[in-house]
């Protein structure tokens, strides 16, 4: 027990957050995200329309009690489609980031902690992925795999894991030779126990910050591929699909594009604000991770 107390007290990470305060903007962003998630989870049970329900007699209807944001060129309720589009965009982004974090933390952690031939080989593979623009590589993979939500999830995950793996590796390399890590092994902890006790928490906290800041990018990536016609396919409700469907009406009915565009902007802004606040709270220096 005295050894464990000594190990915890010599780890600077254990005291880093004691005097930190979460910013007001971060709290407001977190509140907005929680409310947004509650709305998109609960609303489908109360919305009176299906996202694909067409009513040609009511096309281009103006906002009213029946249709809060009006209807599109097929008479579909815009508010309903926005909510269902949010479900697809957010839950897909969360799932993609879960895959990226699993791959990045596992591969980067092993390479950084073990080193050797495997580390050099995996890092050269990461260099190949990082040398190509993610949107170009995603388009290539979607072209190979085919369009559809499942394939864009896989394509985006495969084009982003290398960045996280390299960042995790750099964090592990920076920490594994610190005095408190070496001291823990002196007190009898093996490498795996030392990793869990002294390295995993800093790695995980910094990856969560990066993932939070990346959610907006992933959502925009999904919408962009759908807008180009290689992602989510019509008539499924998704923000990129909504923008693509209504681009021909930009002058006659600009509100059809304003609503999904505003939804994208607000969602991305909220997650970016939350990510910035988490970065300051956990004292993450993003420049030092590259």
C-alpha cells in the first residue's frame, strides 16, 4: 500500500486537473449538445409525419402549425427530415469515432510501448494514409466498396485511424520513459500494469479531446459524401442528402437549403466549442502531438 501511494503521488497527471475549471462556453455547448441529443432521441416518437411521407398537394408549403419549417418539393415535412437526418449524422459519427479510437489507441499504444520492427512497419503504413487527403481516399474507398451508409462509415474510419495511431504513439513515447513510469516498474509493476496505471488515462483523455473536436469534421465528411451522391442515398433523410435534393431550388426556395445548412453549422459549432473547452481543461497541447 505505501508503494501504491508513492506511485500515485509521483505521477504529475494525477494532480493536473485539481485547479482546472470548465469554461462557461464549454458548459453551454455541453448543455446544447445534451438538449439536441434528447430532441433527436425523443422527437420521432411524437412527430406526426414520416420523413419519407410525400404530399404533392402540400409541396413548398410555408412554415405553419402543421409544418414548423414548411415542406420540400415533394411535400415532405422538413422538420421531421431534419430530426431523422440528425440521428443518422450524429450516431454515424459516434460509431465512426468509436472505431477510430479503438484502432488508434490499440495500434498506437502497442507501437509506442513495444517499439521495434512492428512499430517501424506500422508507422510507414500510417505515413501512406496520412500522405493522402482524407476526402480523396474516402471517395476511392467508397468507389471500391459501393455507396451506402455502412460503406461510408467504414471508409471514413479507415481514412482517419492512422492520425490517431500516430498521436497515441507519440504520447506513449513521451510518457513511457518518465520518472514516475520507471519508478512504478521499480516497485514491481510489469509493463502492462504500468501502462494501465500511468499511461492509459493521459492517452485516453487526450484522445477524447481530439475525438470531440473531430465530431464536427466527421459529420461534415458524411454530409459531403452524401451530397456528392456516394454516401447515404435518397430518399433517406440525411443533411447532405437534403442539401443535394434541394440544390436546384436555391433561388426559388432558399429555405430548403438554409435549414439543413444551419443544422450542420450549429452542430459542428457546438462540438468544436466543447472540444476547445475540453482541450483547455485537460491541458492538451495539440501542436506537441504531431
